[in-house]
C-alpha cells in the first residue's frame, strides 16, 4: 500500500532519499567530532528523539573513529551506562535556551571548566549514584577546632602545633568541639543530619571516652565536653569515610587538690585537716573510712549470729514459725543497716562508740538496731490482739 500525497506536494523519491543518506554517511565518516544535541527521549510521541540511542546501540561501527559529544538539553539520564561509555564527553545542559547552549559550547572548547553536579542519578558517569555523591568526601580533611565556652579558639587541625606549644586547659573547663564545613563528593556541604562521631582518648589509653555522635546542620557539627582529670587529651572526628586527619592534642592540667593545699597551709603547725571535715558528729569525713575493716566486720557478723540465735531460742516455742522467720529477717536487716551507717559516719553516737577501746562499740551498732523492729512488731501484735 502507498500513502497518498497531498495535492501540490511532491513526495521525495527513494533515489533522493538514498542520495541524502549517502551524503550524511560520507559527512559522518569524514568528521573528527560529532556533536549530538538531545532533548527528552519519547519514542511514542516523537520517534526521532531516540535517534542518538539507536545510533550508539545499533550503528556504533559507523562512528567508532570519531569523538562523540552529547549535549543533554533536558533531563540528563536518558542514556544508559553502555551508551555513555561510547561517548567522549557528555554535558548536562538542562535547558535549550540560548544562554545555556552558549555556555555548553564554551565549556566544550574549554573556555571554562564546568563545576556543577546533577541533582539526579546519571548512569555511566561518576554521578551514577546521587546518594553516594552526597556522602562526606574522604579525600577532603574535615576542619576541627577546639574552643572555650566563650568561643575563643584553643587549638585547630588547620595549623601545625609543636608538642611543646600545645594548648593547656584546667580540669572542669568546658571544651567545645566544632567540625566543619564537611563537604560531599560534589564539593558542597553535606546534607543536614549527617552523623559525626567524635573520638576522645587520653594519651596512653586504648579506650576512648564515651560521647554521643553529633548531627550536622549547615555542614557543621559541635559537641561539648568537660575533662575531669589531667593528662594529654587527643581529639579527632569522623563523618562516614572522611576524617579530621591527625589528632589534636591538648594538655589537661589537674589543679592541686584541696587536701594538698590544706597540708601545705598547716605544715608549720604539724597537723593536716582534710577538706570538708567539719569535726561534727555524724558528718562523713576521711576518718570514717578507717572505722570499719575486716576485724569490725567479723565482730558485727558474730554479734548478728549471736543475737539471731538468742531470738530463736527465746521465741521458738512462743511464736508460729512464719512469724519467727519474719522477725529474724527484720532484725538481720536492721542490724546490718546499723553497721553500714556506723561505717559511713551516720550512726547516732558513732564518734563516741569509735573511741571506745577494744572495738566494743561495734556490737552496739548491730544489736541496738536489731531490737527496733522486734519492739515495733511486738507493739503492732498487741494492738491487733485488742
């Protein structure tokens, strides 16, 4: 069947078409560069829009000696990875207007270097995965700085500092760790919410200090820490595969303790007073730790066993077994609690008992508290009988 030709229009003959094809083929074979300008590929509505894809996939032998350039004037992802591999250069132009076309031609002739990055996946290029392009770039060292609470700079990894010139801070000083800007593979700031992990450890120690990771905002992240002991603190940070490089070292100085200062102040008098010791009964101080030892513990346990045995002998024929066990447990709990309170200096009259010779105050600290629950249980039982 033939398609009727409208009146007044002459259809091209097959011979004319063949001549045009031969001229096109000859021009392609003689060319050194072939530049394709692509719009969207929509074969259903525009069959010729797939011409570049068909040429690269089905007729590559016709252009295997030429340098191939493609200007993608719309979306840049219509060619697959195999078709991309056959190109010399591929430009994502994003628009068919004159300024964009002129910019693409200038870039082709190297009047400037394109610096943009596509916001979508482009198969067959280094932009094949957008999610990977947005990750922190491991080839770029992340800036890290240490600041005081008022924002004053203490140390930074952007400047080399000799060991003898390391920054010094006192324990208890607020130290702000600030990293950024963190750049992705496209040279832009990483997306907000990128996780940054900090590594803080004292020199000579294998275990790092515990610190929650921080999330970026505007390519920056920060955390605050207050060193509580002296030493050389080394600080670094990492975001994905990117890091801050060499650690920053800061010297944390432990001020002289209150006890040492007190000793120095009273050296002429030949006495020393521990900080916080008020000398009042019932207030915990350094001497309380010497009130108890293995000997006092043995005396307390012996007192406990003897008292429980006496309780068992006296009440075994008077009280039901369940009530007897209940009383013995309460007496044991109170006896041990009394000994603990004595050990930490909170037992009433503990200072006076500690001064008794031969540790005779220890049985009192156990036996007297054991009587308290027994008396209370006895009173409660009498009330019930009434």
